[in-house]
C-alpha cells in the first residue's frame, strides 16, 4: 500500500508506492512535519489516481525516467533503493523529487484555501473566469513550466476573442480581469514551490478612463413625472440616495429606520443572492431627505405586508436588475429621448446633485460608501465647477470688492527713478 515514510538516518520523508508490480521509493528533502506529510499525501493521492486510471507516466510525473533498479512484487526488498536516490549512502545528496502540481490541481487548492476570504459573488465570477479561460489554456501544465512568454501569448489571444454584445473584442479591462487571477495563482505557486514567478514584470493593460454620465435635475424631474407609478418611488430613492443597484434591490424593511430617518446599508443583492456589501466602507447609514422619507412611507403601504424587501415584484421577490434594465429602464429613456446609459448613473446623479447643493465632500463620500473623498474628486471633479460655481468666480468677486480702485494691469516694465 502506498505511504509516506520517514528515513531513519536523516529524518527526511519519502514516497513508497507500487506501479506495474514494482516498488518505488522517491526521496525528498522535506522534514517530517505534519504540513509536509499532508503535502506529500496529496502528491501520493495524485499518483494513485493516475495509476488507477492507467494514465501514470513516471518520466512525466517526476521529470526523469523511472529508476532501472526496481523491486518486484515477489521480492519487494530487492532493489528497493533506486540508484538515483542513493539512500544507502550516508553522504548522498538528497534532491526534491516531488514536482510542482499541474495548474488545474493547484488552482483548485488555491480557491479552496481562499474561499473564506471572498464574497460569493466574487467566487462565482472567479470560477467562471478560471473554468472558461485559464483551465483550458494551462490546466494540464505544471505551474513551474508556465513561462512569461506563455502569459504574453495568452493575453494576445484574449485580445482576439469577441466581446460582449456588439463589441468586436474583449476590452483591456476584461483582459486584465482574466490575467489578474492567473498572476495571483502563479505568484502563490512560486512562493510555495520555490521557483521564479513569470508574472513579476507583467503590467496590466492600460484601461481608458470612462466618464460618468449623470442626469441633470431637469432630466430627473422628467423621468419621475413619466415613469410608471409602481416604479416611481424606486426611481426616487435611487436618484436621491446614491445607493448601488445591489444595495437598493437587496434593501429590507428591517434596515429602514423611520424614527431616525436613516437607511441602513448592510446587505447587497448580487445575481439573485444576498451577500455582504461591496466593501466594509459600504456599510453605512444614509440620511433620508424629505422626498426619500415620503417615498419610503408610500412604499411601506404597498410592500411591507407582502415582502421583507422594500422594493419587490408582485410575488414579493426582490427586483431583478437585468429584467428592470431591459423592460423598464431602457424603454423609458428611449421614450424620453434621453441617451441610453446604465441604471448605475442614478448613483452618479445623486453625487453630482449633492455637490451642486454645496454639501460637504466628506459627508457625500460617506453617503456613497467611500472611505475618503479621493474617489469623489477623481470621478466627479469636472461637474463641480459648473454646478457649484467653484470655477474661480468667487475669488474674482472677492478681489473686485476688496481692491478700490482695481489693480492696474502689469505693463511689463518697471518705472525707473
């Protein structure tokens, strides 16, 4: 029976297994610890699986031919120490005989170990990327044999694949999202099996910055005046709270505090499943404006007895974002002659309206679920001057009211005495 054993002379572990009625002992340089035994037991399990399936190839698995001196089933002691191991020699140099695993196996191990850190939505997305792109390309290749050139070739091939909907090719952002997990997996494998990671100098592709496209207050008024009645309060809450799609769709009545006029953002709805919010900073209490408060009071009369969710369909189930986008959102924008954009622009609209009203950037950042104002100024900076008059005119007015008469224009030369 195959087993992980320890040498008495130096305390190092080795593999003891049978293949084709012969006994093999593969030496390692691993000390006898629980972690190392677990590692070798996994390797041994792979060997036995391949032997049972009839696919085991010694020279492929150990990257060298099988030892010529082998032990037969009738005489297991004879030749049990292959010359390449030299275990009878006290001064023999013992090398690592256990090769790094193939990419498929290591990826499965990596995902199992990291699952506890991830949201379910991230895990589903990662699984999709791994199964669709990474395993077909690298699955049977040992992780240590994936080279820098292989990754560049893979990335170039991704650029030739068709993108979503009418896009001719995958975007740089999507390609980065595929190559990113590959780099993480190989970096971890390199650290564990002590080989140079091929990804260290591979930088992400440049991604074009996409501008936000919020609605003006006039456009918001038009939308609210036109949208069908059963969705009006849903639109109103989204426009004036800045909640993300998953946050508002997953909003439950237990998170509505009418007394304090707060919306407690604690969960999100992703692909029909409840999950933790996008980040820890997304856990926040949103202050209700009067229109939002009144909208939620009206909604309470309609859905509180029907569902645990604030906004739901006739069956009491939360709103499906894809169905909402295709059947309500886009038809409404087309009807009003407005440019088609994602429902997420309602969140951007809330941010620009708060800025226009002169609210504190720190307060706005908190309402949006940002940990600081950096993202706020980065994303909405071009809307601030036009909407809040912070374009230098305030300083101009100050100078004009302070200096009497106005400062003379500089003539380019100084008077000489």
